[in-house]
C-alpha cells in the first residue's frame, strides 16, 4: 500500500529537497530547502547543508560562529505563515476552526472559493486525503499560480484530490453532491444560491469574512435564502503564556482578530427553517430595513 501524498516528506532522516526549520537560541525561525553542496548563511556564521542530509529530525547544528540551531521540519502552521504570498493567508487558528466546526472528514467532497495563497487549500487537502475531492475556485490567475506552487511545494507533487479553477464560483460551479463549501471572499452572499444547489442535505457552508459589515450581511443573507438552518457566527483569539519558574503570566502579545467565521447546515429540499425563538433586541431592525441587500443595511 503506497503512502499518502506528502507523507514521506513528514518523517525519517532529512533528505535532499526537504524543508528545514532552524530555531536559534532566541526562538527565531529560519526556513530553507536542503540542497547537496550548499551552505546556510546567517549573521552568526554558516554551516553546510550536507551536515543535515541524512541526520535525524531534531538534530542540532552549529555554525562557524559556534551558535547552535535546532533543526526540525516545519509544521503546516509554520509553513503557511512563511510561504510566498499573493494574498493574505487564512491563519492557522482559523484554519483549525474551519476543519473542526466545518467537520471536514477524510473522503469529503469540498468546494472552496477564494484560494488566495493556498494556505487553507493545503489544510483541507491534508484533512480530506486522496479519497476526497477539493475543487477550489480563484478569480485571479496570479493568485492561483502562487497557490498551486505553494500546495505542490508542501506535498512534494500535485495532490490527486485537488482541482483548481480560475474564475468566479457562481459562474463556474458545476459540482454536485458536495459535502462542504468554504467561502473565503469579499462577498460570500453572492454565492449562496449557487452553493445551496451544490450542497447535499445536512452539508455545511462555512464563510470566512474580515469585517462586521461583511459578517452581518452574510448571516442575514443566509437567513433570507431560507434553505439553511440558523447560521452560527463567531471569532477566536489566541493568547500564549509566559512560564518561567514562578513567573507565570499571559504574554503581552496575542493573536487577536483575524476574521469571523459563519457556519450553517443545508436543509432538505422543500423544508422551511424553524422559526427562531430568540427575539432580537428592540431597534435591531429599523422601520426602513428591508433585508440584507437593502441600501439601508449597507449604510
């Protein structure tokens, strides 16, 4: 039985072509690709790549300046934060939420719109495996080219479960019986009618947006279209902790707002969404409000 795509690059001794992440004594990271006969240079000296080729992961190398560096393969979160970008990437904390609350499972049929630099595509492909299907749509050809290079660099080859289409999702979507749809775009509400036809009953729509106005219009549009259960919006934040002996406190820096996530389940055809029991606060919908597409709602 052959190994899954990219698995051989995640284990065993370092090989030519592997990506290596060095960590210096101050915790700073440096990522490069191993090449026979090459040298890695820093302001603290250099060392030959050959010193790592064949060495086990977790080795320590010393530069000519006698500075020690820990050598490991970069984790996927490290990789997506350091890879070349055409557009902003989906941060690992949000990608993890999408995989968990979007219930991305091995073998899932997934449609993605807004590929950007390919960060989320890489997470999705690793989750669905070779028996799944990921069809990604990207409007900009230059972004699509960068994303394809990043994905193939991570897996070491083209992934057999991935199809990349350049164009608007609402104009090109032909997939049917889709389990999950992930929208990372400026106006996800424009795609709701198309994706509602592609999703299977019980399928999950997940939208990733940056601003409160996008969040509001996305949620209200999902409610208005009528074929989804009540949408669930949220955001997540990460705060690391400093732990040194008795000095235990939160770090001064944290990963705060990066984006909002919204998930909603596809209802069976012909079924009306149950009425919401939660009553909105007084004044939430003014007299001039006539839906998420109105002029007043965009003001």
